[in-house]
């Protein structure tokens, strides 16, 4: 192992940190750390670890040059938070190795104006479309996403033998990670709490059994030839499914009955659903049904209760209805929002019926 000190560069400490993390975290998490450190190295790679100041990290997080390596777009608030947390971890790692220096990344705020991806649950009419999409290739996959809240990477390796239809449950203990244009099955999940048993509604059992009897594969969600999905085949299958949902949506009123469902210009594309929106919908339905916070944490596979609490609070705020009856009584007592006889003078407006 390299002998590093407080004068060693951020890049060298970052590489040593990655070496330590390899094998400790999932491949997806490891790649995220690699990308975060790559962003950090663009700005600070050659700097000695003891030379970076908090103000510089603030400027780094606000920089317009901090963009995605793939799209060139400004990074989202979530990504910036992940980069900041990786920066904190590198300094913590250095201090664990007896290089006692101040951690300038700790306490840095993410810019308020940073782009933020707003995830929403499915609307009731979208859920109706999904539940009435029987006969499509992605029908069961969409129902599983909706009623178990699993991640896409957890769904793709699903096998029929994992279902226990007598107890209406499935054990989640594998996921996939992307390697070029293929998915690799791994026993390591996104978080340590990812391995879990999730129960699903009893009404799904008959649907699962029917789909299983018609399947030519050991995988629940597979390509047409029965093999495991690739990133491109999944993308194509999901796009096709959205086309079918949009076709169903517009044909409820027979407006486009003469248009083929695969004609991209034949009807408007009003249904835009991602797999992760099903997970958010599942969390919302758990909250509305009165599920306890710790049970939500387990079912969603979160390792940190703070993650569940953030989702819980977001849902609570989005559904919150405040009672304003006291305010309404006050308005009535003052006579506001009522027709009043207003007398105008040359320099002011006076109300004849009530005093403000």
C-alpha cells in the first residue's frame, strides 16, 4: 500500500479510497464513487490534500463547469450531494489513516438553484392503464414494480422459482449491474438492507401463475427468446410498453382507432412513466394505507432510516391538507370577500361597511 501523507494529492488519496471500497460496496455504488472522484480530480486532483479550503469546495459545487461527462448538462442536486459526500469520505479516510487534517468538505451546502429531479407517483388513471394492459409483454413486470416497489435492477434477474404463491411473497436477494450492453447478475444488492422478503397482494397470485404457464423462460422479465434482458433490449421493451399504454389511453374515446399503435406520429404521447415512478407510487400507497415507517424502510430495502424518512416527509407534505376553518371564520367576521359600499375621496379609499 502506498504511504501517503498530508502533502499527497487528492487524486492519490481518492485512488486509495477506491481501492479500500472495492469489494465492500456493490458494483453500481463503486462506479458511482469512481465517477464522483473523477469530477473531484478535474478540479482538485493535483492539489495536496491539506491545501484545499472550504471556500474552494463551495465554488466547486457552484461551478458551471461541473457537468455530466456523458450529456454535458449541469449536474442535479442529488449528484452534487453524492460528490460532496464522496469528498467528505476521502478526508475521513485520510484521518482514519492518521493524517489528521481538517475536513473542508464537511458542512458544504448544495446550491439551491441546482437542478432537481422531481419524482412523482402514478396518477390513478395511469395505474388503471397498467392494470388493464394484460396481454402485453411487460404487463406482469409493471405489476411487480407497482405492488412490490422493487428496483429495476432487482426485477430483471427475477426467476419464477423465487415466488412463494402460497404465502404471496418473493425473496429479493439478487440484482444486476450494467457492463457495456449486458446485465451481469450479482448477489450484492444496492444496500445491505436490500435482501428482503416482500409480500404482494393475494390477487396477484393468479396473474403470476397464468403468466408463468405461458412463459418460455426461467426469468419473469426476459427477452422474446427467453434470455436475460440487455440494457438495449430493456429500453426497447419499455418504450414499446409505453407506446401500448398511450394507444390504450387515447383509444378510450376512439379518437385514434384507425391509427396503428406502433406509429410514433399517429397519436400524442401523453403517458411518460419510468420504472422508478412505480417505486415512488408503492411508497405513496404504503404511506396512505398507514404502514409504519420501519416497515416501509424494510419493504423498500433502505439501509438508512433517513432515506425512508425523507420519502415519508415528502409524501406527507404533498398530501397534506390544512384546515383553514378558523381563517374562514375570521374572514367572515371582517366581511372580506363580500360586496361592500366603497366611498372614494381624492386622496384615499375609505370602506363604509367595515374597518380593516
